[in-house]
C-alpha cells in the first residue's frame, strides 16, 4: 500500500511537467524570397540569344562565305508604367580586310568591307504584377540592312563588287521571365512570329580598264540573271523565333 501511494504521488508530481512538453500544432506560412519587380521609371539592359543566331552561326561555320547576322550587342528597356515597357535592340557588325600581292611582276591591291546594322524598337505589356513569374506580350519593328564591298586595283585598272539590302519587318512576341533572389536580375524566354521584307541583294560589278567603265548586275543564286544591265531584287520572309533573355534592371 505504501509503494502504491508513492507511485501515485510520483505520477501526480510529474504530470504538470509532462503536460508542459506537449505543444499544439499551429498553422505556419513561409515567404518565398523573389527578386523585386521593375516599376515605373526602371531601366533595363538585356541580352537575347536567339534561335536565328544559333542557326546562322552554324551556317557560317560550314560556309565561311555565307552572310552571318551577329548576336545582339546592345539592348535597352524602360518601364513607362508598372505594366507598360518600351524597348530597343541593336545589332551591328563591321569588318574590313586588305590584301596585296604580285603576279607576273604585276602588283595588285584588294580591299573589302562588310557591314550589318539592325535596330529593334518595340513595346511590351506586362500582366499581373503579383505573380512570381512575369508574363508579357509585345510587338517590335525591325529596321536595318547590310552591305558588302570589295575592290581590286592593278596599275590604272580596277574592279569593284558591291552588294547590299534594306530590311524592314513587323513582329509580335509573348514572354515569360523570373527574377532571381533579391537581385535586379531576370532570366526569361520569349517566343515570337515575324514577317519581314528584304529589298536589294543584287551584286553590282563595276570594271574600269583605264579608259571606260562598265557596270553590270548579277544575282547571287545560280540559275538567275547574270551580268545584266539592270536588276532589282526583293523577297519576303515569315518565320518564328525563340529567345533566351538575361536582363539587369536599375534606376
């Protein structure tokens, strides 16, 4: 009986301590840390690696003489409001070379230059500013052109070849971007459709024999007019494009 009383007393004494170690479950919420969204007055610099660039680079590697469109070097954004954005992209490339050689005691000199220039003014509208992922749609108006020239001189005679075209188009795109941590940095993906026209592209050949100058035109593709007095060329292109974008925002 004495042992039973001692056991009961021990249990009663330990009960408050045991109950103190039991806690009720409480609802909890965790905040996911994401980057700050750009607001009105925010500037942005971004680089977009496009599917066209990858394709043209592959062609250039297989055929060094193929016309290659370079990767966009300068791209700019500005948030007019929290949802409305204006943007401008720039592609540019200029390359020149010169050669000098002697053949049968006759001296020759050659110079060549290649230039690419495209600007991409555009606008974009961003939807819900409370989502973790930023979804937007937009449109752009590509403008620019390219040219290639080469000239070979020997004594008082020379030959000059030139080629160029003007490009204009209209495109629409939809984009998705995510902001990294608390940095003003975003990674995104854009998909777009575009229609464009290219005016020009014919080859102009000018030869001077020391007395008279002769001008002829040719088409770059085989099976088309060669060495004619006049030639005009144009073509239309409708296509799609995927861009992987990396953007940095600042004020």
